C-alpha cells in the first residue's frame, strides 16, 4: 500500500451516538471529520478507547474478518473500565460488518488487508467532570487499507528494556485506550533518539511486560514464554492466537513472570527467538535487546524459523489458505 501504515482511509464510516444510555440509529457518514464540543470529556480527560482488527480477501472472492468476537469482547471491556456508556455488542458487530461489506471490493489482495478501527469516546461538554464519567458518547468504525506495519519487508527489531518507566498504570493495562499509548510515547521517542531502538519493552522493577504497541513473546527452542494475563498489560487477540498455534505444534507454552535477567540469559541461547505480536505487527522478530547501555543479540540476531512458521501459519488462516478449524473467521 502507498503511504505509511494507517494513513489511508475509506471515504465513509459507520457512526452512532449514546445519550441517557440509549444508542441512536447507526448512520453512514463521511470519514474525514467529526464534530465535538471543545469542552468534550474526551478532549480533557482522555475518555476514549478503540480496537484493531482486520478483514482479509480470500481467493474465492469472499472477505473474512479475523476474530471479530474476541475484539468485540475486549472493546466492551475497555469501555467498561473507562466508564463510558455501555456498548451494544450486537450493534457494534453490525456496524463493523456493514461498513466492511460496503467496501468489500476495496479490501486489498494479500499480503495487504483492511484494518478496522472501532472507536468510542466521551462527548459530554463538561470540563468539571475530571472525576466523573461522560454521560454521552460517540462510536464509529473507521477502515484503512494497510500493508506491513514495519516497513522494509521482514523486520528484525531493536528493543530498549526499560526497567524504570511504565507504559501505563499497573491496574490500567487491559484498557486499549488512547491515554495508555500517549503515556508510552515519551519513552519510545527517547529510545529512538538515544539508542536507535524501534520500541521500548517495559519492564517495571525488572518484570518483563509489553512494548508500547504490541505484546512480547519469547521462543526458547521448544518453550514459549510470555507474561501471564493480569491487569498490567493488554490481553492481545493475536497473542492468544499465536500461543494456540504454538501449543498445536507441541511447544510448551509458559504464561508466567519473566525477569530481565532471565530474558537476557535466554537471549544468548542457540535457537532463541523473540517477537512482538499484535493486529498490526502480526508476529515480528526482535534481533537486539538494549539494556544499561549494552546490546544483547537474540539468538543469531536474525528472524528465526519458529517465528517465520507461526506468522505464516496465522496468515494462512487469515487469508483462507489453511482451514479455519476454530471458527476464527467471520464471513462478510
């Protein structure tokens, strides 16, 4: 796709409004602007969350959305944790499938896809409600045709291990909200400027968590290690899918705490691989850790076979090249 990831959009989107816990009828409107009051809750108190999922074109001409149910459940969870008006998951599902169906002919061929961005934010004009939720809100579904998140083909990333900073509050990580990404940005910009790092792997008090925009997974020969689910980080749909596929291959999946010391020790093992997982990143290799001013090569520093094969296996399901035995796809 031309341009940077996520900078092109379909001309229209679906939108709905909530007031007094009642949702309006869904409309299809131009996607180039929205109208909000300057005192809107979201502009002052970051009452906003979103989702990221993709639709894929199959060889038979059909368009399929990957793990729609899981993303809807996480979207509803984020809304609840931010005390936004409750969404109607059936309505949101219809908003998604309807706009994807409307632009079915614009869903690109593999390896590209149509990125789907459901968004929900507080609109009540009330700058005195810093300690109270917004009573009104807007929800929309934006579409963006995308290629690879990391440019240059197969990427091998450099991660700065940050033991001092945090991506967000330790009890707020499950929210896929704008505020969490904003709070991580200063750490990422410093890492890029001072260490030529691609991302920051947040490790508060030496506990390996996630990066600013993706979950972290370590592959040490036949063992897969990733942090156990808790409130401190986002529960990735792609992460869960990768772990399922790894278990199918007979790998040992260990969801547990891992320290920076253990991580750096394992990085030196022959055959060790590290990756970032997410809707945008899919599963992207990490070749270098940076910690306390020193660089540590992961395995041989190049994309390894396990990550390549798991990414390919996941893509094959998404693109209809392999059977969807678990019902992960929703036909539009």
